[in-house]
């Protein structure tokens, strides 16, 4: 069975500092990997995803994530965070079952950016 | 383009009451999903649908029912509310299966007392 582990439930960081949110998954088959972000009192929205090709994927707001097959990881990084990055971040694995896209989510990491 | 809309935004129920959470999408997506979000637990899939008239159970379907009579609407029904159903409920949709992005609604906060 597939599962997703987000190693940190909360990550406090100062503005303009770098940050890494860790995600590990378990799967015996090829996977598609996603990071979703949830701003306060909003629904989730896609931040970035890995489907195939280059193992480094980037978002439009400066986040990047690297797919590491040998370590079964998909950590999210940003070299310099802003107050506006304060949100909860969810790592997810796409499970193909009978042709249906089922997302398996991690428990989430709450990123708190302090001035 | 409204995307995925959910009503109500917030509701308080008494134990044993019933209610329907509404979800509508205007993107002509085939696939729709209902999740619940509990603190520290991430999102759990309750039910999903791959098209009008076709639904199936997710990880945590007990206590819920769904229907999909149109492409646009995917209501979630709670027949006998229990405190364990206190949660935030999200509806989502996607065009295809597999690699497609899921688009989420703003959520419904439900409190069962």
C-alpha cells in the first residue's frame, strides 16, 4: 500500500531564510507526486507536481521540489521565504487504481514565517 | 469561472440530524471527490465519482452517501450525524484520472454537537 509521510508537522522560520519541508513516500510502483498548499481558511491548490522527466520541478512562486527515487523522497524547498508563504503544505502521491486518480495525502506541514 | 463551489460554508448539527453538503463545478470535469480534513491527519477520501451516475467508496465512507446525477453536481449526504463527523469537508474535481491536478472548493466546516 502506498503512504506518504511528512516528517515535520510544524516548521517555524524567519522571513528571508531558506526552508525545506520533507516528504517521503512508500510505493512499489511508479508514482506521480504533488505538493498542495492551503492558505488560511481556503481550499487546497496545486503548488507543483512531478510526473516524469527532470527530477527537479519548480513553482511560479519560487518553490522547488526534487524527486529522489532511491530515497523515495520529494522534499519541498525555497531559498528565501516570505510572510505570505505562511500556510499548510501537503505532499501527495497519485495512486492509479482501476484508472482512477486517487490522491494519498500526507498529514501536512504547517509553515509559519516570522518577521 | 467559479471553479468548485461548496455550500454551506459552516454548519452546526445536533447528533442524529441529517444534512446535504453541496458541491458544484463548472469546469466540465469528469471526476469529482469528497474529502474530510481532520487536524494532523491530512485529507481522507470519502467518496469519488468518475462521471454522472458512477460513484465509489474511498477510505472513509461510513456514515455518508453520495449521488451524481449531473456532471456539475456531487452532493454529500450525512444521514445520522455523529460527533465523529465533525470536520472540514472539501470537494474537488479533475478532468482526467492519473496525472491531472485536482481543483478544490473552499470547504465546509461542520460541527456536530
